[in-house]
């Protein structure tokens, strides 16, 4: 039988694979909270791995894989227990913080939709996708961060959207290889830019400058979330923000050339940011 310790250990491994920025941002959290955040990030990676295990050409097969995962997850959430190596920790975290199962449902629905939708005509269309692929992650993590008011929710959503937008602009080249374009088509038409050229043109620079400004505005509107959280949780959020705004800075620094190489934050810089944010880590009462 899978133990809870084994499940959280596996979640930690998956969380690290999910994304360096999110994984290292859990370090400022007290140990009693850190594993819960890692369980949710680990689930996101696990879901992606479940889909990736099915050939990309089999849309029906991938959709079935998502449905099967959902069936197992919601069954275990309803039962309040799981013996799955990954889901055991997820269910424990969900019950510990009374997480809304509909958040997981929206996340899986966004994954299903992304199997057939490869571009978005307007920014509003993109936001519909980001509700399930980004904003919902902010909603799930927020209870673990223990905000002092309900007003933190919209800020958590905007913050998660800003992070996901940053990744969209950084991953243009990789997404093209998968036949995907997350930049709204209306923006491409407005600036006369074409990502499929895989070339930095004046039009492309103007477009990326616009998208980067838009993303920074989302970060700015969500900045007050830190003031609505305990100190350790605020440091976690600020770590994520620092790492993502560093990525935006690098897009600017390379003149919007996201084709030659993905803009990355160097390992030494990541370590420096995490160390600075973790320096005054506080403790918390176990729950």
C-alpha cells in the first residue's frame, strides 16, 4: 500500500519537473505547507505526462486518458482517500484545505480543449483557455497560502495568468514545433507579424513589446496579493514573480528573439533570488 510520505515524495519529484520557477518558489514556505503546494504542481505535471504517454496523433486516445484520470481523481476525492502514488497526496491536500473539486474539473477540461484548439483569435479567447490552464492553479494554491481576506482571489487569478502569459511568450518556438500559437491572431494581424517565419522583424519586435507590456500589467494589478498573505507565503509569491519578470526582462534584452533560444533565468540568478526570499523564512503550526 502506498504511504502518504511516498506519495508526497513522488509529488515533489513531479513538481520539480513541472517547472523550476514554481518548484523553487515553494522553498520559502514552511515545511508544513511546502509539500501541499508541491502536490498540486506535481499533479499538473502528472496530468501532462499521462497525456504525453499517448501518441500525439491519437486525439481520441489522449482525450480518453484525460477522462480516465478525471474519473480516478474525482472518485478518490469523493471517497476522501486514494492508493494511487500521485493522487494520494493530491486528495490529502484537497481535503486538508477544502479545495473545490470544480477547479480540477476546469483544469482537465482545458487540457481536453487544447488537444484540438491550436490558436486563439482574440485575447478574450486566450483568457478562456487560461482560466483552466492558469487561473485555476492560482485558485488551488491560494488556500495553502492562507490569505487574510477573500479579496486575494482575483489577484491570485491575475497573478497566475501573468505567469502563464510569460511562459507563452518565452515558448513561442517550442509551441510552433507542436503546431500551436498562443499569441492572439488579432494581435498578429494588428502588428503584421508572423511567428511561422521564425525570424525577428520590426513587426515581431513591436508585437512582443506589446505582449510583454500586457503581461507586466497583469503582474502589477496582482501585486497587492503579497500584502494579503502571511510573510512566508508572500515570499513564495514574490519568488515566482521575480523569476517570471526576469524572463520578461530577458525577452526585452534579446530584442524579442525567442526563436534562437528560449529566454531563461540562469541557475545562479535563480539561486540568488530564492536565497534572498528564503532568508527570513518563518515557521508555521502544522495542520
